[in-house]
C-alpha cells in the first residue's frame, strides 16, 4: 500500500469507531457472533438503524456477516495489518471496561441465557482473514423473499 492508501484506510477505521451505536455493536460482538435481531432487542433501536451501522462496520472491514437460513449473524473481522489489529484490540479492551457498555452485555445474558462476565477472547490473526470469496450464495430451499429488503440492500 502507498502512503495515501494507508491514510485512507486508517481514516475509515477511525470513522467507523466514531459512533456510539457502532461502538456498542462492536462491544457485543467482542466475544461472539450475534444475530441482527439480538442487537435490536439489546440496544432498543430499530432494525434498519442497526443494519445501517452494521453495513458501515462491514464497509470499514471490521465486521463480517454469515447467513444461516433467514438469519444474518455478525462478528468482528480482524484487520489484516498489525497496526489495525492493535488499534481495534485497544478499542475493544476499552469498551469492555466501560460501565455503560457492561449493561449491554448483562442485558444480552438476561435475554439469551449467557454468562454476563466475559473474559477477553483469544484472537488469532490468520493471514486469510480477508478471503474475498462470497459467503452469501443462496442455498437451495432458502426463501430469499423472506429476508429483510433493507438488509439485502445493504449487503
């Protein structure tokens, strides 16, 4: 990458982190992948708003999506470069200590029966983390009309 590309990459990464809703989403994804419906229940925000923020994080390259039938599951996608990894890990570490955001994880535990005390997730920075293959091919028997139109648009 040249210097301009590096600067654009870091600017996009920081802009992705410059929103309270996106920070809350990342905080919840720190230890697990989460379905978009769970985000709406926990954060008390509309599905279109959550999907828009998830799309922003995906475009920044720090969130990835996996389709499971009608459901979309989201998880953190670690940056390929070491500096991006360190910066994202530092942000996640800070978020995990924020009392305001601990309540989101407690709400997740109360709603979905998981533990509310979390230990930092072991992170592996595999070189193939930016595999560009399309993970969203339609399965036979999947009713694509049942998917949320806005979510499909944002993908």
